[in-house]
C-alpha cells in the first residue's frame, strides 16, 4: 500500500526529539509517515503545530523506513528553553 509524501518547511518536535551524543546542538526525531524536508536550509523548529516557533535549525539528513521519517537536525538558534 502506498503512503503519501508530505513536503515540510517546519519541523514539529512535540517534545519527542533525542539529543545526539558527541554532536553539539544536534537532535534526532522520528516522525510517522514520509516527510520531505529541505536539506542544509534554515527552517522553523516548533514544539506544537499551533504554537510559535522555538528556534531555527537545519536538517542534516533524513531517512525513510517502515513508514517513518527519521531526521537528524542541528539547532542554529534558540528562542526559548528547549
């Protein structure tokens, strides 16, 4: 069964991000479904869809597997406590 791909310009973490050891300001986030993000471009990082952004970051890489998208991203600026 096919699954749609959603193109995203904002990364919504919902508090599910994990810090990546030995890489400063890097986090990993796994999302349900297939999401397509711009690589090496600054995008908004939000905790929730209906809230303002908490900062900006760059997607370093993402992987599609088992109907999930795993993103590795680096925060470039933070507007509030993460």
